[in-house]
C-alpha cells in the first residue's frame, strides 16, 4: 500500500515509537491522527485525546475521523515491573491489570474500531487491499525477564493475536503484522540507570546499542509497502536474547 494520501491512525503517537511512526507517515504524505492521553503531536499530525484502555473512548475518537482509514499503528504502551508474588504477599494485581488494559486491550480496542471502518474501504491495487494494521510488540513477547509478568503478558498476547487478526481480516483485504523491538531509546526507558542500560545492551549481538525510534518507523514503512507480508511479527533487536534476569532484578 502506498501511504501517501491515506488516513493513518497511530495510538500513542505523541511519544516514543508512536511519535516516530506518526512523523514518518506525515512526511510521506499520509493524513495522520494520533490517539494519545496527553502530550503534543508532531507537526502536521492531528491529536485526539483518548484513553485506549476505554473502548467507548476509542470508538468516539475513531467516529470523529472523517473518511476512510487505511493504516493503523498500535503503539500506545506503558511499562511495569513487579513479581507475581513474594514472601510478603501477592504482587500488585491492580498494576498488572492496568498494563494489560493499556498495552493489550488498548490495541484490541483500536483494532476493533478501526478495522470496522477499513472493511468499508474500496479495494485497491491488484490484490484488492483495504488496510494495514501494525502492532508494536516486543522481544518480551518471546523472552520476558524476571519481574516483567504484566508487560510480557500484554506483549505476548499482542504477538499471538497478530496472526489471529490477520486471519480474521484477510477476507476483507486487511493485513495485520507486528514489530517486536528490543531495547529502544524512548521516553519509557529514559529514567533507567546507565549501568542497567549497559547490562541490557550486553546481550545484543550487533550493533550493541539502543535502537532508535526512526528505525522502528523504517520497518513500518517496509510492512506497509510489502503486500505479501501478513500475520508476521518481525524482531528488531540486534539479535538480542535476554537472560532470565539481570543483576538489577536480583538486588
């Protein structure tokens, strides 16, 4: 699909990977709408304040967008660290639920609302394509570390749903893919100590550095432009395979 002239919705489009994705889509000529809780959208991007964990709010935000929607990037997400249980008692289940509601249900809410609109699009090109949906997964989808239960549950669920949604929507000419980045230099991890970051990057094969949000956007570009790519989750992690735990989690 050629994104120029198309309407694209990016959840979490005001920061991090979502912001880079929104900026790239705007730069190539798409009409971009960011659904985010707060912050400032990139120049040229329309901002609709929306809590993606609230399906009614997502439906209202999507209803406010006029015309066909061809692209959805599910980038809204939050982090969370904590064990499922300790000798002192159960883990924080309210925090666990919140991470899953934002990262997993938020993507489901946006996909349900936007895909309904995409189904009504006129088919385009030789394949009759109507839309492209991209899920921001994570290497934690596959190798969650100690204490990352909520985050791993949300991202593993999103990775697993990518193929299911591709199968749900294929009859309508809509493709669904995921991108699973490793450690990326985004606001979500900006507060981490330098020693911790160095330890996390030590498991990267090459290059041994944090990924850049614009590199995520480049893979978004590839996914959108490649019709045969469907139901896949692409790792973007410098061949990183995280260990079970870090020295920081054991302290």
